[in-house]
C-alpha cells in the first residue's frame, strides 16, 4: 500500500502524475483511502465546536480531499484516453461509490448548517470578492444537491444518484465498445476508390491490428458523420459506413443503449421533481448563464428555421449536381459529404486533397497554435522529453509566460486508437490555484487518423479548427489565476466554457496565422495566395448542414430532459422522429450529429440539457470576434485584455460580467447569424 503513487503528492514538476509508476491496481485502493480521508476531514469541519468562520468551514472544505482529487483526476482522464476491461470494471464499481460519497458530504446537515449560517451573515464577514463568491457558491451547490430535503427525500436522492452513476458508466462504456465493434470491414481494394494511398495504407494497418491481413478496416468516429464519406466514390460503401454509424447503440446486442437511455431519462426527471424543478432541463439550465430553459428554447427556435432553410438550399445545389449523372439517385445522408465536396470544388475551385498537404500536424502545432498564443499572450513552449507519459506518442510541453517564467505543463495526445474515447477534448490533471500554489497541468486530446509508417500526419481544415478549439480550453486552464480550486480555469458554467475555445478557433483562419502554418509538408512552400483566398472564402460553405445537424441534436437533448417521469416513451427512434418533426428539423439527408443512443454529451459526459452550450457560447463568441476585428486583431494588447477579463478569472467572477468587461456591451444574436451565414445573403 505504501508504494501506491497516489498516496503522496507527486514529486514531479508541476505535480505531474507519475504515469510510469501508476498501475491499474493502484486506483481502487487510492479511491478507498481518498474517500475515507475526505470524509474524515469533512466530519472534523462539520463537528468543529468553534463558531463557523469562512476559514474553518468554507476554506477548510476547499483544502479537503486532496488524495481523492489526485486519483480522480488521473482515473477519469485515463478511462477516456486509455480504456481497458479493468478500467471499465473499476469505473462500474466506483461510480455508485463515489456518488454516495459526494451525497454524504452534500447532505451532511451539520456542515450545511455552518454554511447557511455564514451565508446569512456574509455581508458582515468582510470577505474579499472571490471569497464571498465562494461562500455563496457553496451554499447554492449544497441546496442544488438536496441539502434542504427532508430525510426521506435525501434517502431517495441518494438512491437515484447511485443508480444513475452506474447507468451512465455503462452507457459510456457501450459507446466506446460499439464504436470499435461497428468498424466497417472492406475486402476489395477497389471499393476504396477516392482515397489517397496513405489513407488506404492506414486502413490496411487498422485491419492488421484487428488480425485481418489483406483487408481494410474503417473505424468509426463518435459523430454520425464520418470523415471518409467526403472521399469514398463507392456509394454502396458510403451507405454501409453511414448505416453502421447511425445504428450504434440501437440494434440489439450487448451494447444496445436504448433501455439504459430510457431509465436515465426517467431517473433524471424524478431527480429534478424531487428538488422542486419541472424537469431536468429546468434544473440544469437554472445554474447556467442562460438561467431558464425558456431562454434556450427561444434562441433555438429562432435559429432552426434559418439553419434548415439554408440546408435546403444547399441540398438543392447538391441534387442539381447529382442530376447531371445518369440514373441519379435522390440525395441521401451518405451522399451529402461526397457531393458537397464536389460542389465546393466547382464553386470555389478548392479540393480537400489540395489543402491537406499544407496542414501537416507539427507545423500546425508549432507555427499555428503556438505562434498565435505567442502573439496574443507572449507564451512560449518547450518540449520536455524527461517526464513520464502514459503512451510513447504523448508529448509534454512546458509553457513559459512573457517574462520567461514557467507557468504550466501541456500534454498533447493526438491519435485515435481503440482504447480511446472518440472526439476531441481537453482535461486537467492539476488545477491552478494559489491556495496550494498549484500550477496547471492540462491535456489536449484529438482523434487524428494515424498515418502509415514514415508518412506525415496531414489534417483536414476541419481538424485544424478542432485543434485550435481544444487548445482554447487549454489556454483557459493554463492562464487561470484564481485562489480557490472551485473556480479554477474551465470550472465555469457549461454554456460559458465553450466561449474561450470558440474564440480560439478564429485564429485558425486568421490570415496572418494561416500564412504562417499553411506550408506544403514536402517543399515548405506557403499555400498559394489564390488557394488560401479561395479556402477562406469557403468558411460559410455548408453551414446550413453543419448548423442543422447540430441543432437537431440540441433538440433531442432538450426533449429527453424536458420530460416528467410519466412522459418517458418506450420507443427511442419514434421519439426522435417526433421531436425533429415537431420542430421543423426533420430534414431527410441531414441526420442529427449524434443520435440519442450514442450521444455522449447528453448522457454520460456532463452536458445533459446542455448541448445547446456551443451555440449559446457562439452568440458571445461572434460578438467577441467582431470586437477583435475592430480592435486590431492578433495583438498582445488584445490578448492581454482577453486574458485579464476572461481567461485568468475562471469562475471567480460571474461569467457574463466577464463578457461585458471584455467587450463593454451585452451580447446580440445578429453577429452569430451573420457569422454562420444564416442570413441567406
């Protein structure tokens, strides 16, 4: 037990987890000891005979649970980045245990009485603004977690939370298992017409990894749409890929998520009712910047008709192109990406195959992400090869501020693999806070297709934008300057957390930045000015489709979480169809970005009734992009202002106050509509 690496603070720089020492067998003992220590610390705070003060109650709570925080931050990051059967077993075992642990703290009557007492006297405590906000946040958190319920209500709440924790773990594991099990196997090389030799070679390598030499394996991404659909010429194969993607979690078998989904929706509805809310959406949104689900629905109802109208125009353009071919079929979901690429080629003379050679990963990283961060914030990055990682291809960078002082560690995990959750995400291993003097350790995860041996990693422009997006989350974590862990970095409302990341996307297409990183991977020649101009001109192309598929998933998320327990249906597919039809979003060739049965955001990943967050944040993002453009764009002065008013503050200041401090105004929806090209101009 004494050799367990979690039992003591990591001696590595920045308290980086000692990945070379961590074994799967370390997690459960560390969770057990961490929960026991944490409960002991909380009980000492709750039973303290001294009168409650901010220091002996709220600040003491912030100092508690350090061991549990260490093991949790590593385990829950690794179970997504490097899953295994044992990690899944541990998650299934610990999820209800951890739920019960957190309930024991939030429902501790003596502890809540101390917090209530302090909150009632907060005006006379003489607290600084961050400490005052922390006290108010603790009181609000405990009420939202049921601290005012009678004992019978608390007992039912604990049972609901424990069951939900187990169901959500199973749902998440099914998604990963189904994604791997649904890989599409191709036997005939001729079916892969349209792919580059490097892409074909990569699919052959995937087949070898699956013990299928001489064949080709197309692994699915977590979204409905799949990257290769834009290139595959074989329509039957495109239909197979799309069919496999859409069927995930809903065709029977060991990974079917339908019954889990229905039970989760029912329990969440009961949970909300127990706490006095009309439904789960009302409960969740009340704690976000939107405040009410009515405000969210108002925005979505304004955008859906605009997006669908734009998508219908795009569909007509695609069908017109398809009709030139003999025996042209009706446009289907598996055709859209392939023919949209041809429309784009004709309209703008831009072909993805012409662009990718200019988007080599290392150059995008160094001369794109790091270049823009230097110009905006004065940051520099130095790769460290002396620190342990959990896989050989994970890279570590030390981050230095403009004064050359080290401020953070950044881990980069670029490539897809069967053990890794789909999509792209940022997480933190160590949260910044001055209470402990901790400097941040953050990680950026992508799912880029690994190239064949000796070949470079060439990205689509969409993947470049995703890289910038997730790096925006990393900047939010790395540039945080708060006192308390509760407010650190990205620990802000879900509908605000996407704001800094979406702001950072703008630099991916900012001319000065693009010119710096868009260079041919073999010759080093910059992308020709005419090609660059045409590429930038396509930024609003296909935005009707992109916005519609996203909004369809928003509608599904809100619909599932706006139900009362007695309203939860038995037919998942029928419910989805009815929701989309009712909202005028049932556009046949545009399926939702995520169907319910593989909707990681809406169910296990913490975005329940919150998938709207991206478009909500995009409203303030579009406003902020206009601010940057009118204020001189990519400059240290602008970056320092954004850092001072937003990135450094975490949640120590009300998020919308941060936005107003940054832009000097309230947000408007007009810039978003123009930014997405939904004004049909």
